[in-house]
């Protein structure tokens, strides 16, 4: 096949190929389906190779449900109760068709490095590398092994010896500082964390009549006057030699600047602790990656009810938003499926089967429904359904039960790929970034040659 240059935006595109014209279709090199971390990373990777990229998604993806940290491999084997010290060491021991074994260490490292460079360019650096896990505290006072963390969480590393004051806000129901401090101090007494903790509550802040929750507090922290009022009270609660842990609400728009200013004004190290969803760090990450991609020319359509594929033989031709025949067909040379598992809507089930929702790709699962799950929710062995998904080859192209490529121009990324139990392994972010990175490169290369 003769290689051709990737498409670029031109006057012709802008004049007649507009999405509201039902008689025309938009043409791209790569269309990514899904706005989670895997989809965003796939779009970034493809765009970096010169592809003209469109990202389609029914919603924001799963990032608002995450801590905003990147878990690469927290436990190995997944039934272990001891956090893994070095993710890459565990990855090399993985067997079978786990997504990591399909890619190899070099691609995983390259993907994590690309992610860090990308997000640092948006002034929201992530600390860490694939060579070591970092233990950070949770809002329950437990340990969370993760690989890459926002710089605003860095001083919460539980290997640091300085004592810590945890500060909550009156009315914030997702963060009880005394409870968290008590649990972490118990772990300290057992030698599992390096420092002791204590907790205090800041009196109910003035939020203009809004409810006290993570989102409204993050909006308040973006306001300089709010921060100035807070500093005086924080200083009055502080003991000498302590660092301070806040819930992860230190601003939406400029969290790094807010964090640095507070450290300077209070005069101590400060760190954020992730909260339950909706996650402010997860939302930050989504919006920063989206902004970065839009600067690179990636187009977004997020928020629609129906997506209909057009297929000819073993090739996807395009996708229609809404009813076929009434709306625009978005065509591309290559497509990336990054719709996630059950939470993201990439997989669904009825009483008798589990199925992939967009293209009807083959899914392998036990015939006996009772084997889809275990009766105990938080069992150390994990839930079988967390590992269900689409089988792929080494190029991340979905294959059938005989190992044959289903669609010649389709690639997959993230949770939709089988053989990874991200819940038990603590590997979701790493799988999303690495498979998204490789799928994006592969799809761009396919588009260039077809």
C-alpha cells in the first residue's frame, strides 16, 4: 500500500465539512471512542504522530471516579496483602495475556514518560516513575500504593518521617481528620508508616450558601480572599515541625499555584489526600488533558445518547451520532475503542450473557452466571467480572476466539481489554496510559498507510 500523508485541517474542511450538515460526513485519520484516561492518551499519542483526530464520548469517562493518581501495579500477586515496592519488577513476572505482557516494559516506560511530559506542560506535574510505588494516605486512613502522583500530593508520602496535621472542614462529610489520623497512627505504631498523625477541623467556611463538598471547596480555593482568610486559622492549629494534609480540594483551575502559595504563607509542607468521587484531582486531570489535546487540534464531541457504527465486511467505515440517515457520519481510516468496562459502558450484561456494547466484539466468560462473581464483595481473590473484556493481539487489535482480527482498522485501549483486574492489582491508570499510548501510535501508523 502506498504511504500517504496524514490529513491536515484546511479551508475546505472549515467551509463545508461542518457537523451540523446532515448531508456531509467528516473525515479523520483516527477516531477515538471514549474520554477516559485511555481514550485521552490514545488521542494524544495519535495526534503526536500527525494524525487528524476526533474523540467521541457519551460522557466524561471515569477520571472523576478516580483519585487522580496513576496506579501501575500496586499488588503482585493480586492476592498479596503487602504493597509492591517496584511495579516494573512485578510486571516482568506477569504471565499469560495481561495487557502489560502484550506491550513489554519499554513501551510502558515510554508511555508513562509521555504522560508525565504532557501533564507537566499544563503546569500540573506528576511525581514518581515506574521504578517505585509511593504509599499515600486515603480518606479512610489506609495505605494506597500508587506510581505517579500530582505534585500537590507529594508531601503526603508515608515514608516521610515528619509528623502531620490533617485538617478537615466542618460539614465536609467525606473527610474526618481525627478518624484518618487515628488509623494512620495505628499503622505508624505497627511500623508500616514513618510518622504519627493528628487531626483538627476548621470551622465551617463561608461558601456563599453552597453546600460544603469537594467541588464547592475547590471553587472556593481558587479565590484569593478565601485563601487569605484560611491561612490565619491554619496557623493557629499548627504545632512546630508538622506538615499539613488537606482533602484534595486545593483549587480547580490553578491547583499548583494555590498549593505553592499556601505553603509559602503558612510556612510548612502541605499535601492533598484523595477523596471519594467526584474527585477534584480526577476532574483536573480530565480538563487539563482535554485542553492540551484541543491545542494540538484534536476535536471533541462529548455528551450524546447514541452512537451507531457503519461497517463493511471486516472494516469500520464510520460512526453516526444519533439515528443513522438523519445525522452526520464521522469517517476515519482507523478507530480506537476505549469505552472501559461496566462502569464506562463498554461492557454490559443481561441474565445470560456479557457483551461489548458498541460493536458486538467477542467476550469470553463462563457460561454459568454464578462464576461471574464471588459472594464476598471485597474478597482478596477479586471479582472475576473485573477481568472480563475484549481479547487483543500484540498490536492491540481485537481478535475473535480463534485469534483472528475482527476489524482490520480497529484498536483497543484501557479497561475494555481483558486479562487485567485493575481493582485488585491497582493497575488501572498504568494499563490505560500504556495501552492508549500504543493504540494511538498503531492507529496513526495504520491511517498513514491506508
